[in-house]
C-alpha cells in the first residue's frame, strides 16, 4: 500500500477540518497521543492504529499539567524535526497534531477544568507523583474531544495510565474504544522510553536490571511462589544492589490493578518504578 502523506497541524480547527471530512466519508479514526521524542515504542502505537482504523492521528504535546513542580517539564526532550521525519518515514500517520499549550488550555493552567480520577491514581506511580494522573486524564479528555477518534491507542509500558484512562472512558461514558500496544524493548530488555536519554553510560549498562528483576518475580510466580509480599521485597532489594533507588515493586490484579494475594487464581501483573541517577524508570510484566 502507498505510504500516507503526513500533514502537520497546530490548531484544533485544523484537526476538526480533517476529521470532519473523514467521518463524512465513513472513514474510521485511530489516535495515539504522545509527548514526542519518538522511538520505536511510539511507532508501534502508530502501526497498531493503522491496523485499527482507516485514518491515524498522532499528537505531540508535552502536557504541563501532568508534571509536578520538581519534575522535568522544562528539560523534557523536544525533538520535533526528528519526530516528524520518523513519522513521515513510517508512512502510516495521516495527521500529526502539535498544539501550543494555549490551544489545549485556552483558559490557562491555573484556573481550568480538570479531571479528578479515583483512588488508584494516588497509588503506585501516583504515590510519588501527586496530581500526575489527573493531569494525564485532563489532557487525554481534551484530546479525545478534539480528535473524536473511534479507537484510542496507548502503550502497555504505562500500564497504570492505561487502566486509569480506561476507567475515565468507562465512567464518563466516552464513546471510544481503547487498545493497548505491547511494550517495545531494547535488545537487553530495557523498555524504550524518552527518559532513557537521562541515563549516563554506566547507568545505561545497569538499567536492564529493572526488567530483569520483574522477570524474576514473574518466573517465581509462574513456578508457584505464594509469598507475594516477600517476593516483591526481594525484587526491591535486588534493585538496590544494582544501584537503583526503588520506588515500588508490586504484584497486583491485572484487570484493574486491585490487590491480589496467594489465595486467588487470577491474571496478575508485576510493576516496578525506580530511580537510576537522574532517570526515573518504570516497567511491568503481565503474568
Ligand atoms: P509518552 O510520549 O511517554 O507520553 O508515551 C506516549 C505513548 O507511548 C503512551 O501510550 C506510552 O505508553 C507509549 N509508549 C511509551 N514507551 C513505549 C514503549 N516502550 N512501548 C510501547 N509503548 C510505549
């Protein structure tokens, strides 16, 4: 099939102009939101989108409301030219939406309408990033209202984000289908992430230890280990020995990230977050 010609737009009205025409022609739309600095993980979202719908919209927006005051909003890598080249070469995206903040937050950031998520948003990554998931939901809600896609594609790497966006869509009766793209990894197991560029050379060599620790937990669970809290504690200790500052390693119920225990037979997920130098890395594995 011929490669899709990429159009890059900056305004809500330009997105609406394109999507109105597609919908009038009976064409379905899939949407993959990103913060840019694109890698093969993001491009797998574009590929899944192209399978899921006739038209593909991608966005690049470093969303200020999901960063805490001491987080990396200012220094987050912005590489728009390289991103456009990557998407253009992939040839599977129709429209790239690259808004300025006032296009998304016309009333500014302080006194604006926000989405407030339920308690899960304050657990796991939310415990150390207060307000982060509310900020994610706030921008995803806006982007969905702008693009009005049939299908929203998010990555498994941010599993808690996926579950919380699913909850928002279900709870607010938003008419969109959510699909998950599997985590893309470097050859040594490290999950691809824009924040991997914060790793120095020595840290980069150690970084796959996060995936390795989670893989060990998964293997032990499959082998029948039942002492789940002890197993998670061992993984945290393993990360400390590898030079990480672990935030959490937890074993949860896969569907909704609720608690699980050794008595229950149900799909589980092991999730971890840890700091390594300047970088905060997250990963998860389905069991
Ligand atoms: P970000 O640009 O980090 O906000 O990520 C945008 C989307 O890409 C989110 O849905 C992420 O879950 C997804 N994503 C990021 N890294 C990966 C990866 N390594 N594999 C698959 N999806 C990813």
